[in-house]
């Protein structure tokens, strides 16, 4: 399938699923965390294409999101425990050979991929026939890219640890020739990381904070430390007023235990409280899959790049934000009866807020039943006009400098208590009736927008008195009810 660039859509070609079992598993994990729209197994460059009639694999997995790039190299190398003799430095031959093939070779692959991206970004392709160009990196953003480098090293039968000790199974400060930090995980660790840091925002933030931690040389205080204990330390922030981070400058900083964390009651309660957030996840995934397939999404935008921006804004809401937004989502449907026109918005802010202060999200229920004389096409146009009117109102109320996304739905006829547990069924019923998405960047309200809002307000009697919900306090990920 050829990538199509038209005024309306970009159709992403059929994606590679990975050549090995570990590559396929890695791609599956990253699809959930970073979305299929931005996760690609086996991109290619055209080096050597003239000679071999096929391109060379760039890396095992490549993620692009909002000027952020994650380069993965995935190796499955057999560990020969029969080579248990030790060299002068105290390391076994088995470990030295495995690390050289599983870790060091990954570093070289990552370094080569990064060099190609920076110097030949216009020569990256979806498939080895080098016909369908990768569209996300171009001259407008090449100098803005933030790159993270990740080696997935499999085959070692023992857990890998970080630290300064010179012994088997310890990954010392790992860098490429330019001094860039390389994150080294195995399959089990990356699976847990993508489960605990289950949005692109949270995963990337962890990598960023860990690199700062490593560059501060604080790791030199530890002879041996597991990645999962480091994760637990990051999640269990010692500060009551700040988000996840490594607060190593604070006097009470210590390395936490991941095993103790996941067995704690407040951790279990927190995970239970996260379940409704699948509603928000499903919404983002639904939109991104439609966009990848080149289907026309009711956003009012024709260009692929504009529609992609909507998904980027939605993905900036982390798990906590998605949890609260999803609760508002289902509550709004429960309380909206029959032909009521109803809405709810949320903006997270405040001095001690752990939510992103970057955007406003609003849900609008605009039943087709109120549009008695309209056909489906006319109702769809009116629903978009309503969504735009609400965007103007809520952006004005919450902050004109913030981006806003408004999603407008038809109502669904039945209300079921099963919605409190069967979230997938609930959201499917909602999406089956269609929706409109309105997006507006901050500081972009025009006089025309204000006049359109007043016209829709008068026509439908909307927003004459509408409460504004603003979450200003700290809401914790882990808590006891």
C-alpha cells in the first residue's frame, strides 16, 4: 500500500509487525503506550538500495511523538553459562560475550540510526522497497527533536542491575561514543515500565528524569540497584506537593522497593481507581486508528498534520488526568436524559497540581433528537458548530492561552449500571453513533468565533449558566479510600 499525501489524508502503509518474537512483543507493548500511529517496527533507510534493491533496517523499533524520538534496539542473544571461567577483571566469559553481543551491538545500532535520522531524515521509509517515506520528521522539526536511546537485551537468565560494581549482570553507566545515555532493559523490565508508565507522556518523562539522575553522577553512590526499585523510587515521590521524580537532593531520599510497592494496599486501590481511564485510552486509540486508515474524521480539519495535533494534545493527559476525565465522561452520560443538551469541561491547574496545565478538555452531548428537521449530514454540521461554540466558551473561561479539545456526541438511549465496570461496551455504544472533535490552539479566538458562539447560544439556549470545574489540588496516584 502506498502512502498517499493529499489535501485530506495521509494513509499509513501496512506496518511491519517485527521479525522475531521479542520484536513483536516489544511492538505490541509500545503500540499500547505510544499508539500505533507513532510506533514503527523496522523502518528502513535507502543506503545500499541501488545495489541490493532493498533498504537497510534503521532500527528494531522507532517511536515518534511530538518532536520526541525513541530509538529501540532489540537483541535476543543466547547466554552460554558453560563459559563460566573468569577473566582478570572478575567478569565471566559468558557475561562478557553476552553483553558485547546484546548490549554493545545495540548501542552501535542505536548510534547509527540516530546519525541517519539527523543527517538523512528525508531518506527514511516504511518498507524495504524505499517507496513510502516516513512523514513525521522533516526540515521543520529536525532541529527540535529530543532523542532517547533504548537497548532491549534479552537472553540472559539473570536479572540485570544498574550500579558501579564490576561483576556479572551489572550494567554500568552505558553511553554511546558521544556520551549519550543508553537505557538498558530486558523484556520483563520494559513490560513493567510500560504498564506502570502507561502513557507516552509518563514514559518519556521517566526516561528524561532518569538521564538527569544518571548525569548528576548520583548512581555512583550505588554498587547495585535494580531498574524496578528505581521505578518505585520515582513513583513514590517523597514530596506531598510535587509529582514523580528523583528527589535525590532531599535529606530523606532513599531507594524504594518495587516488590513492597506492588503489595501495598494503597497501590492496589490506586490501580483499581485507574480502571475507568480506559475510556479515554479507547477514545484516543479510536481516533488514531481512523486517522491511520485515512478515514475522514469529523474535526473540521482536512490536513493530516492538523488532525495529528489533536491526538498529541489528548496524549499529553497522563494517567491521573485520564482517570478524572473518564469519570466525568461517564457521569455526564448518566445525568443527561433524553433531549437534553449538556456539557462538562475540565482544566487541571493550581500551584500543587499534578495534572498538566496545558489543555482543556470538554465533552458535549448534543442529541440528534433535538434536530427534528435535520438529516444526518445537516445534524453532523450542526454538531460541529456546537462543538466549536463550546470550545470558544470554555477556552474563554479557563484560559485563552490553553489549547482545547471538545468532543461532541449524540446521546445513547439506555443507561446501564454495567457502565461502571464494562467500560469497553459503554464507549463502543457511544462511538457507534458518531462524534465531532473541535480543536483550537491557545490564543487563537477570533471575533468570528465569538460571534458564532453568541449565535449558537441564542439558537440553542446553551451555556447561559454552566459551572466550571477546575481541579486545583494534588490528587495522588496511590491512596487509601
